[in-house]
DNA sequence: TTTCTTTGCTAACACATGTTAGTATATTAT
DNA sequence: ATAATATACTAACATGTGTTAGCAAAGAAA
C-alpha cells in the first residue's frame, strides 16, 4: 500500500529530434508568452517541463539565456528572409506581399517565439539588448526601403514608408487575438483577409 | 558647510489640478510602460515620484490598484466613445474612421496609459482580470458590428469583420514605434497616413 | 500660537526569486 | 556486470519585492 506513494525521479521528456535544452526553450516560450518574462518564474517553468527548478541549470545557464535564444532565433530567421527577398527580381509590392505572408506564417506557426521576441526583448541583458534593438531597427529600415522603391515607381501610394512598416508589422501582431479566439476563421482565410486589407491599403490604384 | 548636507523631508510635487494619488498614477503609467508592470518595482516608482517606497501607501492601497486604475480608466474612455459613435447618424465607414481617429488620438496624447492598459492587463487581479477581458471582447464585438454593417451595405470590402478589427487595433498600437522614433513625422501626418492605409484597405471601390 | 491631521521616513516583515552546491538516482559506456 | 557520466533532487543562499507599523516632520485648522 505504501509503495503507491513512492515515485521515481522525474525525467525531462525528449524525443529523437529534441534535446533537453530544446524542450526547455520551447516550454519557456509558451510560459513567457502567457505570463510575461518577469512574471514567469523558473519554478513555473520547471513545473511545465516536469522537473524541479534547480535541475534546469544542468541544461541552461540562466533565465536570461532562454530569452536570448528565443529573441535572436526569431531575429535571425527574419533577417534571412529579408536577405532573400531583397535580391529577388520581383516588383516592390510583390516583395511587400511576400514579407507579409512570411510574417503571418511565422505568427501562425511559431506564435509563442515570435510573440515573446516581439514583446519581451526589453528584458534582455546588455549588450544583447542594444544589439537586438539595432537589429529590429535595421530590419524596419530595410522594409521601409522596399516600400520607398514602390512609392518611387508608383506601385504604392505616396505615404511615409516608416509609418507603413509600423502599421504592417503591428497589424500582423494582431494575430495574437486570432490565437486567443475560440471561434475563428482558418489560417488561410486569415492570411487572405490580411493581404486584402493591408496590401489593398498600400496599392496605388 | 555641514548645513548643505541637511535636506528637508521630501514632498510629492502637486499642482492645483492634481492630487498626490494622481501624480503617483501618472508616474506609474510611465514606469510600467517603460519597464513592464512586473519589472517595475515600488522602489522605482517611489524614486520617480520623489519619496520613499513606503510613503506611497499613504495614497494608494497597492501596486495592483495602480494598474487597475490605469486599465479601467482607459477602458471606460473607449467604451464611452463607442457609445457615442454607435448612435451617430453617419455611414459605417465614417464611424470606422471616427473610431480610428479617436484611437490614434489616444495613442498620441495618452500614450503611457493606453499602452499599459493594452499590454499589462494580464497582471490584473481577479475578478477584475476577467471583467477587463470581457470589456475588451465586448468592445471588439461592437466594433466588428459596425464593420459588418458596412460590409452589408457595400461600403466595406467583403472581409471577416473580427479580423478587420484586430488589424485596425493592432496597427494603431504601432504608434508605439512612432513614439520611440527620434526622427518622425508630425502627429497629423501620422494620422493621415494611417487613415489612408487602413481606411483605404477597407473601402470597397 | 497650539493642536490636529496628513505625509514622509526608517526599520522590519514575510515571501518570492534566480541560482549554487552537494548528494542521490538513472543512464550510458566499457 | 561494473564504472563513468549525466541528470534530478534537496537544501540553502543572497537578493529582491510589496507591504506594515510606528515615529518624525510638515501642513492645515482652530
């Protein structure tokens, strides 16, 4: 009878594609997205992972390291996409649409990471904080340059390009609400609606 | 000589329009916006106000009360605006434009409060948390209903109204980046750009 | 001017947090 | 099967947090 209360030592559940660290980073993304970085404790995270808080330190250096991995992982993906798009031989409005589609796809399929990267970066430790801020600024400048090219060749309305970038990026951030909805349209329909409104709002008729 | 190091007891600076509590709430908005609710400490806030942390409790009940005042203050303002707009005898697209202008104005002139209300509500204590979430949901439903009316009478493109609402609200949230910019266009130009893109993206041509 | 009220300060409290050190347990390598 | 390595646990640490209690100082009222 007493034997039923004896429990073996916990183990972080991994599969052949993930290391223990990757499992922890993934759980951290969900937790940080839900509670915010500062409000999420290592004891919360340990519980989500299925071990005690102290055990996490066998696999990670610090709580901040988790945030760093999330933020810079996302930043790198976005930068690579921008590198690609910039070199493509297509019109400016097509480039904008391709980037919008990429952003939507990231928000739909990698929601937790993208959300955390977008909302919690201010808790990064320097010098990574400044570095990250510079990367964000650079990304936006490059996006604005694409829009400027479109304005120049009359594809896009004559608007302030940095304003257009902030509108697009934040509008796509609204997918957060889509994730939160119980009754919602499909991801494909969502994408179509967003393209209709956002690209439609940019196009010069 | 020694007299120079003797300092009188601090006093919260107030003017004839503000109580001590109002000063504290205003400083709290700025601090919570900058650092996030959880990362902002009462000692940080006390420093911003110019007294010791313990003194704040002569004027407020708790840290959470500050967040509550900010969130519900903003929510009430937005609800009143919606009450007004719903009863106006104007077209649906005009109503949408009026609401967008109101939102932009709030984000430009009451940035800290609106930002905190939009980003930090998850740290509200229950039952206020659920109450606030319901109010947000209600507001969005009412906004979507205006857009549905516009879709029905062909002013607005045939799109998913809740998606349109999330796009509009989050796009306006992008004014955060405008506040952060060192070189930026005027608030009037910003407003015009946003109307051009957002209303332009909704209008059925 | 004196008395009463309000406000600010110091010290302390009760917890919470991220993390370390050492031991126990489980897994992997030989 | 045994030894070596990796991982999980317990206990503790150092620090930080929101807040309370009581006294000191300042302001308002009489």
